[in-house]
C-alpha cells in the first residue's frame, strides 16, 4: 500500500455534544412514580346476538391489578391463592394443630440461649489431665449360649439373654494397667467403636456388655484428678448407646403403611417396638451394681416415650433417688449432672426432678469435708485445693439446668439454702457461674457479703470475685452500689501476691471499671496492674490477659484524646516486650481508631501516640513478612494518615507527610497513600488560597511537587510509578508548575522501556501489554493540553513518546502497538483543532500558543503520516491465514478512526478508507452485523450539514455476502 497523507477533520465539539444528548420527554409526575405499582386496565368485550335485535357490545374494566412481583408481597402468590380456596374449617384445624405443635415444641426443646454440653466437653478434657498411670478393669465373659434359634418363645429369649448377662458379669477379669492418659483415651475410643461395630453386626448383647463395663469405670476414683475427663469420655459411649437403642426401636414403628411422626404418643408405637423397648429395660434392671444400672438406664431414658406418656416423668424421680445410694460425693455429683443433662434433652419442662437433684446435692454437700473423702485424699496425696476444683464442671451444669428460665423466687430460695450451708466458696462460685447475670448483678452487694463470710478452705475468695466480675460484665448492678462494689473487689484483688492469680482477676474487673467509671479510675487500675506485673517480668507469662485488658479499654474509650490522656496507658503498652504480641496489640488499637474516629484530628496527644503505634507495626516488617500481613499493616497506617488534618495549616500538614515518609518507608502502599495525600494537599492549597498570597502558595505547591518527585522512584511497582508520575504531573500542570509537569511526564516516558513483559497481579503472572495500553491512553489525554516547551520544539513530548513506543519490544502476535498508534492518531487529530476539547485554568495549551499556525499543523500532519505508515505496514504483515481475522478487525478499527477523525473530503484519505473497508471483508472474517450497522451510521451522518460527502463514500462501500 502507498503512503497516504493525513487531513484531520475540523470538529465542532459543542454541536457534537448537543447532537449526542438524549431527547427530553416530559412526564406527568402526578401519574408516574418509579416505585408506584404498575396498573393494568383489562377491557372485556362481550358480543350478544338476539333475535330481533342488533348485536350490542358490553365493556367492563377490571380493578387495578398490580404486577406479578408486587402481588407476591400482597400475599396473592399462587400458593396463597390456593390456600384461600381451601376449606376454612380444615385451615382452622391445621392452624390449631400447628399452634399446639409449636407450643409443645417450646416446652420440650431448650432454646438457643441454653449453652449445650458439647460446648463444655472440650474445655473439661483440656483442663483435667494427669501424668499418673491409669488402669481399665474389664470383665470379659464367655460367649456360650449366645446362639439361639428363631423358634424360641419370647420368654425363652429373655431368659437366655439374662443368662448371658450373668455369665458376662461372672466371667474372668481383664485389667489394663500402667496406661498413660493418651493410651486411656485411645482405649475408650476403641470401646466406643467396638460398641458401634457390635451393634452393626446385630450383637446387641455384646454392645450392652461394653456399655455396662464402661459405666463401671465411673465408680473408680483411683486417679481422682482425671475423673471429670473420664466422665466425659464414658458418657460419650453412653450417648452413643442411647441413640442406637432409640433409633432401633423407632425404626420398628415404621412399616409400609405408616410413618411415626417426630412427636408421637405411645399409641402410635406398635407392639413389636413396645416389647423390644421393655426387653431393654428388663435387661438393664437385672444389672446388679448400682452405678452401671443407673447410667445405662439414664442413657435410654428417652425410650420411655414408646411405653407411656408418663414414663419419663416417673423415671426421673426414681433415678434421682437412686443416686442417693452412691457414697462418694464426687461420683454422685457427676451422676446427677448426667441425669440433668439427659433430662434437659428429653424433658426440659420437668423442673421438679432438676430441683430435687439440686436439693439432694445440698444435703450431701458436707460429705466433701467428711473423714471418708479426707482419708481418700491422703491416700492419693491430693490436697483439698486440688480436689475441690474437680466439682465445678458437674455443679455448674446442674445449676445451669435448674436456673434455665427459672423464676426469681426459685433462684432466691436456692440462694438462701446456699447461705444455710455456711456460704461455702465452691458452692457460691457455682451459683454465680450458673445463675442469670441479671439476677447476680442486682444482688451484687448481697453476694459480696456472702463472699466475705464464706469458708475459704480449698477455694480462695479471689476466684469468687472473678466470677462476680464476669456477671457484672454482662449486667449492670444498681447505680448507687457501683463504686462500693469496685472498692470491695479491688481490696481483695490488689492484695494477691501470685501474679497469675492477680491478673486473672484484674482482667475481669478492668471491663467493669471501664464500663461504669471515668479515665481516673481506669488509670488507677492500669497503674496497679503495672505495679503487680512488672517485678520479675511477670508480664511475660500473662500476655493473653494483658491483651484482653487493652481490648476492653479501647472498647469503651472511643474518644482517643481521652484514651491517650490516661497517664498509664502508654506505660502499660511498654509491658508488651515480645514483638509479635506487641504488634497484635498495636493492630487492635489502630483498628479501633479507624472504626470509631469520626472526624479528622490534629490533636498532638493522639498524633504522637499513634505515630508511635504505627512505627511499631512498620518496624516489624522484614524479609519474611507475608504479603497479606504487609497489606494489613499498610491498611491500618493509611487509615491513620487519612484521619490527620491540620485544616488550613498546609505547611504543618506537609511536615506531617514528610515525617511519615521517613517513618514508614518500608511499606509501599503507605508511600503511595502519602503521594496521593500530598497531591490532594497541593490541589486544596490552590483552591483555598486562590488569589491570596500567590507567591507563597506557588512555593508551597512546588514543595509538594518536589515531595512526590523524590518519593516516586523509591517504589518498586512499575505501573504504580507510571501512574503516579502521570497523576503528579497533572497536579503540577493544574497548579501552573509547567517545568515540574514536564519533568514528571519525561520521567514517565523514560520509564516505559523498563516495563517487563509479565507482571505479578495478585500472585499471578500476567502479560503487561494491556496495562501499558491503558496507561498510554490516559497519558495521551493529558498530553493534549500540555503546552510545548519553548526550547524543545513542536510536540516534543509526543515525539519522545513515539520513539519509546517504536523501540519497545512487543510480544509476537500482538496488536497492542497498533492500537496505541491508533490512539496517537486520535491525539494528533485533536491537537490540530483550533480550539481544544478541554483546558486547564490559567494554562495556555498549544491551541493558544500556535493559534492554528500552518507550520504547527504541518508538523502535526507529518507525525500523523508516520503513524499511519506504521499501522498500514503492520496490516501488511497480517496477510497470512492464521492472522486474517486480526487483519480484518484492525482494518475495520482503523477505518472507524479515519471516519471519526479524518477529513474524508480528501480524495486519497477517502480512497484509503474504501481500501480498509474492502480489506476488512476480503477473506470473510468480518462480522456482518457490525459492517451493516457501520454502513447505516455513515448513511445517517451523510444527512447532516457539512457531511454530504459521506453519501458518495457510502455508495463505494459494498457489503459482501457469504455463500
């Protein structure tokens, strides 16, 4: 192809804008609103023909009918309409049944406000451990008599199974000795699996044997410190057994004719299910020893539902009385806990048995200090302070069950009964742990009085104050008592010598202090914590509690000027000597600041404190720091920078940014934020100081520009630097700093050759050409209004940019270079206009400098011809089978550029456009629909003034059809 000259089309931007505006359509707002329901009027015409009369027409209009989506909100969806046509009596019956079912469910199922046993299980296993050797005693009976025939009568089957049970109990004993705790846990888990395997293989008696022998282990207190964990492990097996038995009997009630509902009555159970259920209870009743008989029957308590409506309510009192036969108070209290757990699962509305368990426990509570228990502790070498903490898991659970939705009168009665036992510390602690926080809080002074008078033997008072503090964190005491409560509690806490005991209590009461008092009291508490935790560096063993204290303080002090005026707050932070913990604390502080600080601040107290906090976070960054961690730290520091404002004291603001740059130089996102902030500061300065102190303002703006120019090279991201050079150059240009703007733009141009072929985007390597194209398009838009330097020649920045683009090594089979040249053509066309599309205030662009000078236009056209030659040369290289589709697409794109920006009255340019049209269709690669729409657009434009020459062009652009 020959070289074609370029002639830009003269543009009337105002007329083009006017022609592109949407046509305004007047609306009657009284009749229309976008949220108003759509109203459809339906007309019905009925034609009636009668003898002796002409046909007549009857017309009627339906009432307003809303759209289908709105009708759903009005309850007229298809399901509602179907229900509306049903029998009202049937609907009423169904509603009544549903209401009764809901009421029944409310009574028989605990709500989500009841903490389940599963939440406590893991904590118990983690807390109650031992290093002593454990043992498991199993009675392994023979297997004789297990096989039976189906012809046996039912009574014979029962007799045979009872004989097997007796044989099992009288068989040889197998004892596993010297087990570690983990070995013991593994063995119990094996027994649990053996139970499931035996049940799956239809060896029901063997499964029962396993459960009985596991239950017997709960009578063994030889390693007493491990007993709570042993209880958890064994009751897991009991739960498995109870579930298997219930599901087995439930499945017997399902046949081809009916399905048993979830809420059923004994009448719904068939005879086979009832007989099997009785068989299980008879076998369990034959167990000779009390503890396994109690536990195994309690595990299948739910199965009473198959036998009678009152079965559960009758069994619970009997099982409660059975526990009275257990002599060991520790064993008995856990047995009561298990019965309460099962009772809450199957019949939480039966409160009498729960209360009876509690009152029986109180009657036997004095056994803890009896000779039998004391002698047992002497034998095992266990002190009372180590023995008493074994009780809280069971006691807390019992108290939680009885206090659930209990009336105030019952709780008061229970509290009075506790007083009669001499305010035992262990009992009082469980009461405060289980009862509702509101109940405890309103009686705080009463509980403090009980704590003062209680017996501390084995259970220190500071633990009681900790339990009281936990309640007061959830509910408020009477306002008049608040200060006295704090004084009474802190008198005990501050006297604690052991740092761990002290910090465990102080951590709880810090929240109470922050919630109800001022910074003065909080400062006093923090000072006391520092005093107790600093000697011998005790704080190193208490970082979790110290972190909780910080979190609680900042949760209640959202005014950071008040927070940092607390004298001991920063010294408190100095106790976090371990870097990882220190950084986590700083992150918590910054998260709270970003969340709660509503207005920009220049408070020196806040700034100095948070600069220290942010510097701590920044200095933790090293070569091993993960990118996610860097991103989080940068986000927090940037959040702080954005909230700092000195108002119209711009110099002070810039000084803050300079100091921040030196402090946070290792986090690139922070430096980027600082550059953007300084650019905004420069623009704000120009806006506010417009017309005043112009010389001083100019000097300040130049200082801001210099800040950015110095900082950008320190960044590593290539496109981050390119975009910041462009943005900063735009800011300099807007502030009439022309030489500085040129420096930014030249720096950007010189950086383009360094753009790598692949860049890392969110951890993935991707080609960079599309990002470079996006940047250059933005750059061209800016270059339109950049005036030429008087000593550099015409369009010197454009020429330098074209040289860089020409020398850049582009990917093979890439068309990005030609797309860039097309954008350059658009830029040069815009530069040839007498008046540019947009300007910057007080900056004379080339349209003002040259005023349509012929030499400038000639230079512009030469550049256009050079660019066109590059485009056409590239199109030639695509004349290969595998590149024809690309050639067609680029040819049509270039045609559209000429159509939009070229003067097609020029014959050569007109001929070039025709050639490109044919090229786009030559090999059948063009999209026919696109070609048709393009031709229609040309014909439409030809009807506009000064566009009649397009009529002839349209006639020369044929549409090729595919055959």
